[in-house]
C-alpha cells in the first residue's frame, strides 16, 4: 500500500512515523482504536495521521480542553509531510500523567521545503494519552501559506513531579 504524503522511503509498507516498522505493525493499530502506550507513540501516530489527512484520528486524540472546533486537512493537498525527527522526550510513559515530546516534522509544499518544530505537551486521562498543546515554530524556504490559519496554543504544562 502506498501511503499518501510519505516520500522518504523506498519501502511502500513503512510507517510514515519513521519507526522502521511497517504501518500495519505500528501506527495502523492506533488509527483503528488501540490506545498508544506512551506519549511518543501517540505523537508518532498523530504525525502518521497528518500524512494521511486522517482528521478524525487527530480530533479523537486531541484533549477536549484545547481541541479546535474544526480540524480539516483536506485543503492542504499540496502539502506533503516527508520526515519526522524526535529531538527530546520527557516523561510520557507507564504511570506518568504528563509527557513532553520535542520534534521536527519536515514537509514539502509546492516547490518549497521546510519543517515544523514543536514542543508538544501530552496528558494521560483515564489511561489514554491525549495531545494537549504545543509551542510551534515553522522554518521554510519562504513563508508558506499552508500554515496561515494555524494558531498554536500558548500554554505550557509542567512535567515536574
């Protein structure tokens, strides 16, 4: 199966999140309802959902206290997510209730390349990890209109015990 928006591998079955596993043995199980066991696994599954324009998964895994009313990726047809790079992980495992994942998500839009750099905050409620918010910066060859409506939430959760 060729995954839309994922171009940085010759393995058509590779998971877009870059785990090195096949999609069927990685993010597909999460996209079909199995809760990710860690904040990092959720972040990777959400990245894969972005590459596939899976609005519903993004909505389902976004904390209701910070989730936008409408999530639509259908207007970003020229945007291709090409690579995920995990930079830092804090907590977000086992019995933790909070987690922080810092990452870069590389993209191509028309003839421009760039990346979204985010420090994401995750919370665990009722044994389920949810994306809460993040601090985002965007680096591109030029200013990219694909992100003109993106408004990051400016809150910071603490992972201190």
